[in-house]
C-alpha cells in the first residue's frame, strides 16, 4: 500500500502545475479523481504534436504533454456549469480529503465549488488553489502562465548569454520549471495541511501562486540582490558565486566543470598541467577567482580544448573533481546511471498497448511509489467513479450522460 493510499484527491486542475501535484500524490498511493470537461478535457490533451502512437504507428490522439502529468488518475467528465454537474462535484468533494484547482480567483464561486462553499459540506477538506498571482494583491485577477512568470519573476533576467556576447538576451528555461516547482510546493503544502488535520483536526485553504514560487526559487540570486542592492546579470552558463563553475570547450565538444572549493581547483589545475594556477595570487581562493573571472576563464578555455570530453571526465572524476558531459535526451535515457535507476518505464495503455513514462524520483523504503495505471483516456472512469464513490445506479449515470452533464 502506498503511503497515501488512505486518501482521496479531487483534481479539478489542468495543464501542468496542478496536475503535477496530483500525479505526485497519486504516485504515493492516493486515489486521484481528475474532473474534466466533457468532449475536450484537460487543455494539454490537444497540445501536440507529438502524440502517442499505437502499435501500427497511427496517432492515438493522446498528447505527450498530457501524458507527462496524469498517470495513476481516474478521469471523470462532468460539466459543472450545469446544476446537476455542480451537485456531482460537490458530492465528490464531500467524500474527498483534498481538492486541487487552478481556476482564476473567484472562478469556482459561481458554481458553489469555492472553498467557503465546500467547507460547509466537508470541514476536513484540504483545498489547494493554484493561480498565477495568488488570491490577494493587485494582480490577483490576472491569468498567469509559466513563461510570463519566468519573465516577471526575474528568472529570465538571469538566464541567457551575458550582454555584449553574440546571442545575448533573456532566455526561458527549457521546461516549464515554474509550473513544476509550483506543483512541488503545492504537494508540500498539502502534506503539511494533512499533518495539521491529523493532529489538530480540520481542513484549510492553501493559496499557491506561480509568482510567489518563482521569486522564492531565485534562492542565492535573490539574496545576492537583497544583500547588495545590485541586480545580478546574465552570466550564460557561469555561476555568480563560484568560479570555475560552467561549461568549457573540449577537443570534441563541451563539458561542465563544477569546482566547489579550493582543493578541487588545485586538483583540476594539476590534471590540466597547470599546477601553478592553484598558487597564483589571482586564483588561489574562490573569492579571488570570482574577482578575476575575466582573466581565469579564457585561460581555462585555452587548456580544456586539448582533451576530449571523455578524457576530462575520466581524469577529473578519478581525483574527485565534479564534472560531466552535456547530454541531449537520447543520451540521457541511454546513460547507464539513468537506466540503472529505472527512470524510463512503460505502463499498459488502452489505445497504444504501452505508454512510456518518466519514473518518480521518490524512493521510499517501506511505502514505495506505485504505478497503477497509465494517464487515463478522457472520461475513462466516469461510470466507475459515480457508481462506486457516489453510489449512483447505472441508469442514473446513463441519464446524466444523455442530458449532457457527463
């Protein structure tokens, strides 16, 4: 049994941040019921190509984007713009421990599905709202998306080549990282609320905002600004506080060198055939290396091009200097460590036979992650959930379907 197998989650969210939180809870054993719009479902179902293909190479219509964040869930289609649909969702919320939603502020109030309304039905409900800017503040009513928040929240000001270099300018992160981090923080908040409910009783409302998460995750860069009043600038792949800590060219490509302390720098200098660098008054400590970055980095680049990536990685790993190649995703999933950890897996799928998945990174010794089912087809579990959870008769479910509620 999964660690959260005693819990039921009602997932009214779509796209990524909310579904990501729902999938984490589902992987940990929770029963997650995903409520979707009849006929369309989660927006990401249509966010392709690419789409999952069947055994004959034909598209199943299931977008890879959707498949990334919805395994272990049950899909129920309910139109809650209709009174009967609202009644069904309220009934499910009354029987749930957690509800996740990412509608605009006040968007569910008109349907009686906001926290204040559902708290009356289920005082123990943990209700997690995910929005772009939170439930309060001058931007609360605005829609918020990952890309926009990466810009507004400062991440893009730190990402990209430095000013003056070819190709300089702000760049977004290659995945929707703000959404993912918001999903993770939401999961942490939900688990904290569960701990509170267990000890003190009662549910609560969780107010999560993409902008809040993005600013919080600026981490050391935020503190670099707050302690100096000077906004950090883009450094490409370099680190603002550590040198050398970036990519360097090799005889056959590039590699990443991450020297974390002075001892490691001395070892690197020896492997590079330039042991005098470790005692150079310009480079002997990290503080000096940061101050003399513009002098040291060109010297390093001149040295690293004389060995291949494999040679550098092999020789530096032998003396305990952290480094590594820059892999594309084909190389990532072919990597022996990635394979040994089982990070690529497959689950049975109703249309494709099998669907690839990226495994959860959570490893629990006593209550391991469960992989029960693939991301569901739209409405795949509507009848099952309404009959088993709400006790509806088959003819009542069919009548709801005929009336367009399901």
